[in-house]
C-alpha cells in the first residue's frame, strides 16, 4: 500500500507541474471555448479564474433579463452554411488527357 500511495503522490506532483506549464493562469484556449459553448447554451453565469470554471453568485432578489443573441447568430450562420451545396473539384497532376476525363 505504501508504494501505491507514493506513486499517487508522484503522479499528482507531475500532473500539477505539467498543468502549470501548459497554460498561463489567466486563461487558455480550452477555457475560452468552454465558456463560449456554455454561453451559447444559455448558461450566462459561467466565469473562469485560474483555469477553473465557476458559476457566479446571483442575488435571488434581483431579476436579470438576459438575451442570448450569440445563440441566435450562431444558429442563423450554421443554417446559411449548411444550405450551401459545396462543389468539390480535384485537379490532376498528370498531363495525360485520360486522367482528366470522368
């Protein structure tokens, strides 16, 4: 058991060391993406601090009116992009006329 506990301590120390090297304490790309996804999903009370997501405190006596404009813009943009029928073309890398015929 002592060996397993020592391994756990070593793994935890290595994990903390690598986690500290990966990104600055002010934020990372992963946190920004998660924050944006949460906001679009309707969770406007998500915040980040020291690479940790948290929910902000809300006063139960206040009424907050929130308009999710980002979600509307995203769904409109995704609808426009998915309605386009893309044409995929390939160029031949040979001079042979048979390679360009379908």
